[in-house]
């Protein structure tokens, strides 16, 4: 019997997804929860596990094609189906009547008869490797085999989408690397080490052909790059924000020498060294503290309800530049975290974003954002608000320069803060007060003891 698998809702009401690559082909035998394909939504790369045991009979979309949610994606010849010519009965068996379709959203166990399917809550830092549950939200692997030698036919080695792309671009079969590293997740360093062992330099490998509609080697004077995935979503969101919320940007340059001294002392503390507390972590903590005095910056404008909504928590967005474009994942309840906890959360968020495993749920619902333009050596800018937020703070580079200090000119470490805010929600005085509160904490970290 042929079973058709339709593209499910991958979260946050996304309407479509692009097929990045198929990992199966017609005629392949697949098992329950085996990864079928990688698809890219407007927010993340997601691995689709199989809801059936059976044989692939047809693929309804090719790599690079965009598929709408609910549209046919792949068909299976399900094992154990009734063969042609077999005896049939006029009355369906109770088992057939009670058969329920796969859970297309959660991919977990089938819902109880008569009940509503529910989505299992995922928590940060938790990876479910059970063979009976598919990891939907961009997990690096679907089912972990008992040993590397026991890997099922058609199941890929454990790695992340960027690493697989890097290996393919370098001309390396990642299966060969898996045979050497065993059951752990393959990293970019493993690919480089393999290239070195076989005498190939990564920089010398011919780059993969780019996805363009023009061949630059043929003398064409322009290249056309399709607008897809994160780039398409980011562009639409920025246009919506820029032409909906009236932006105002204010700048303030502050002496952060005391903050840099604090960071150096924390790094020298063996009990805190592993937490990697840096300038961005201190700024994030200062932002959470300052928002308690200026809650308008942590609010959103609800046009439909005619209300300004003020959350009693801070879901802190951190803008991250990735190979797929700009994304803004969130640290949930950042205001309730200690400095070491905030540092750990920020590091985990960054590593997840760079590996391409940020899930759609981690990209939704931020209340205030920070963008670290200082990492690129930039001092100041006018950041655009993420849709649904009323404030975003750009953190500039820390520079050593002459500065007035205690009535004299001295070399000090300074940083420029750039705050953009929605003037419908935040008055100029409130925006200025927020920037000054953050600056005061960075100038004298001890002031944090005075804030609630």
C-alpha cells in the first residue's frame, strides 16, 4: 500500500520549506525515524525523519525546490501492505479501522485514541536519543546506532549540516571519517584532520559550485543569487519593522576600563574560568538590570488589541551572524540568571547558531535584543528592531584611547552603545535613561549592587 507523507508544520506557523538535500532515493528501504531529507525553513535547517517503515516509491520535490506545508513530499510502499491478488474482505478489520496516521508535527508516539496529539516540550541542553522519538528541530542525528559497525544501511554518520556541507565542498566522503572517529559527532576539525592525513590542504580544494543563475567564468557581468531561507525571512522582517515602528537611535560612549578589569579578575578566578565571562556577558547582565527601571524597552506594541504589552521577564535576543544569514536566538528568562549562568547560556546559544542547529522555537518570542557589532571592529550603528520588540542595543568595539579621567587625560578603554527603540512605546527620556543606566553599570560595575 502506498503511503504519502506531506510536509508538516515545522513550527511557528511557517508556510513553506525548501528541500536542501535528499538522503534517500526511490527504491531505498527506510526505517521508522530514519532521516529522509534536510529542509530549510525561514528560520532553521531541519532534518525530517521517516514516519514509516517501507520502500521509497517517489520523491515529489527535488533539491532546491520550495514545498508548501501540507503538500506531498515523499511516498512509501509500506511494508506488510496487502499484495495484488490477495484475498480481500468486505468488512475491514478492527485493526485497520483503528489505524491512525503518523503524527506529522511532533513525530512522537501515536496519540491516544480519541485524544488530541500534543507536542512534547523540548528544553535547552537536552538531547533525546531514544529510538522511538524523532528529533525534529535540527538535531544532528536521528537514531544513534549501538556501535559504529552496527550503523543501518542508509543512516548517515553523526554530524551537523554545516560540517556535512564543508566535507562535501572539500571532496571528502564523511562516511570515511565516521569509520575513524567512531560514534561521536563529526566536527569540522575532523574533516581538516582527514584532509591533512591524506595529503590534501583544505584551502587547495576546489570550492563547490555556487547556486547562481549565471556562470561567472563565462564572462557574465553579474551574478544572480536566489533569495531564500533565512535571507528571505530576514529581509521581510526588517522591511516590516523599518516601515511599521518609528525608529529612534541614541548613542553614548562610556569608559569601560573598570568592567575590563573586572573581566580580567574573573578570568583569573579558577572557579569561574570555565564560564568564559567576557564584555558581552557583562553588557547582557547590565541590560537585564537596567530594564527593571525602564520596562518600556522590554515591551511590545499590540496593534490589533490597541495595547502595549509589558512582559514580567526578559527573553534576551542575541543577534548572530551565521553562514545562512543573520538570526536572533533568545536566552529565556535571562533576567533570572547569575553572571556565570548567563555566560554559559550565551556560549551555548552561539555554538548552536554556528552549527546550524538553532530550532524555530529558539528564534521566537524575544523581548529585547543585543547585537555585538564590536566583534567586527565597528564602533556604532543604527540597528533595526526585530519585529515585535521595542528595543535593540548595538555594542561597539572596546578601544584604548585618550579620555578624561579624574580631571586628567589618560589612556582608557571605551565603548560606544547604540540604542534603537520604537518611539510609539518608548519616549526619548526613557530611552536615554536606559542607555545611561547600562553605561553607569559598565563604568562602575559596583553600581549593579544598587539596582533590583
